[in-house]
């Protein structure tokens, strides 16, 4: 297992040229001890895969459908994705809130991802209302336990992404993130002992906040949105991840 994992979620951003440039930067800056995973929009997956081929950089998708094929206009299946990438983000809060993905749908997607040999990056995290109501642990626990109900994979990445931190410019504190990471690991104790589990923090991570998260005992990496679209910030985050040893 690498020392740290850095997942870049480009969301619905980048032109083909911008995506190529970012992938070239990622290829050039890849270092031993940091697992860099680029998650571009579906349409650039194949191009990015070609650019980083033979390097340490890995590629992931941002979503998948739970069926292998069929009449699901606009959807992409795990059997298609496995030809293009190794990882897939599942249950991002934008999918849950904007596209109505329930815990039950997330569980089906997680199961499917693993069934096709993809490494899932499961996202969980509470809303500001839930945090203020003292329900953070309840929400995270429910999301994690429901998601892994039929999970049978060998490797799972779980990103703690509090909704109130995503895109806000204000990340959670390392102490808050560590508390959630510890809870996530306790919830995953029900998985078979040989399952390789890593916990990431996501939500307004930037070069100035990354180290604080990576220094936490239960946090293995970060899921980065906005800052991963900036070549300079991305490069700096890879450098930071490579220098922190836990
Ligand atoms: C995300 O949406 O997964 C994310 C972490 O975004 P940002 O870094 O921009 O908050």
C-alpha cells in the first residue's frame, strides 16, 4: 500500500485540452509513495488513460450504473468502465443530493464496482443540519453500513466528505476528520479481515490544509475537487503527500 493516496475529482470540468494538460502534469509529478488517481469526466477517460499509461498515475470514473448493460440511456456500466479505468467514485454527495441516489442505490453501485474489479471510492458525509443536530456519527454510520451491505471486493477507499466543507473553501478541521475516519474504520470492522481499507478526507482540501489531514492516524489520503484543477496546487499537494510520513 502507498504511503498516501491523492484522488483528483475533476467533476464536470475541463475541456479536452485542459484535461490533457492536467494529466501530463500528473504524469510528470508522480512520485513513489503517493498513489495519484485522476477522475476526469467520462468523455476524457480514454484519453487520460493513454496519457498516464506506464506511469504511477491511476485513472478513475466519477460514477457508474449498477447494471451490466441494457436500456439505461445516458448511463455507463462497470463492465464498460473496467476497460478504461481502475477506480470509481461511488455515492458522492452531489450524486446523492442532486441526482437522488439513496443508500440502497449506493450499495448496489458499490457491489457492482467490486464485481467488475473496480476499486470503489465510497463517499460519505453529513450535511450542516445533521452536524448541528448532533447527528454526524449517526449519518456516517448509516451511510457506511448500508453501502457495504453486499460489498465483496478486496479493496475499498472511503472518503469522509462533509457536505458543508465541499466547495466552501473551509475544510473540516483535522480533528473532526480524524474522528469521522475512526468511526468509518470501526463500522468497517464487519468486512472480512483481508479487505484492504483506506480512509480519505475530502472537502476544500488545498496545499495549505493537506498536511494536517495526512498527519492523522486514520487518514490515508485526500479526495480533492477544486484544487486538483489547478496544476500548481496539484503539484504542490503531490509534493506534500510525498514528504509526510505517518
Ligand atoms: C469533492 O467534491 O469531492 C471535493 C472534495 O470538492 P472540493 O475539494 O472542491 O471541496
